[in-house]
């Protein structure tokens, strides 16, 4: 009688294990998944930069010490060594002598800072 009880318990235990495993697989298969859905970032992951934005205006000044530039409308942008500059010789340093020129600044907002990723100087008007 003891062997029959052990065999029955082992069989029931196996059945419960298989049933639980099957239910977990079935539950995962039933989760709705949209084609573009992504898992949320882990809690410790750094925040990603926002979508790039653009600003256009007259260049007022460049502060090489603070690595900032200001437009005539008062907007201020930070730049880095990775900021690309077109239309000015010498990169960002070449902008210092271009006060009053029309510029387009592509930038990313990181917190309260606007970081210039690309600065395009418009051709001088004749």
C-alpha cells in the first residue's frame, strides 16, 4: 500500500508541475504585443535625450569660456567639442567674428540645458 501511495503522490506532483508550467506559457502567449511596443527602460537606466529641435535667429554673441552662444532673441545654447559647424571657418571659434549673421541651431534639450549638436551659418547677404 505504501508503494502505491508514493507512486500516486509522485504522479499527482508531476501533473501539478506540468499544469503550472503550461499555464505560465499560455499566459505569456496571451499578452498583447503591438509591433512597435518596447519594454520600459530599467529603473536605473539614464534618461535619453529628447528629440532634436531647431532654432533660427541672428547670432548675438559667443562665450568661449562658458561654451555658450546667444541669439539676438535672448535664447542661449551650450556647445561641445562634438558640435558640428558649417558655414564658418574654424568651427565654433570662427563664430565669434560672425555676430549679426543668421544661424540655424539644431539642439537637444537635456534638463534645463539646450545643447547644440549642429550650427549652420547662413551665407552673407549682399
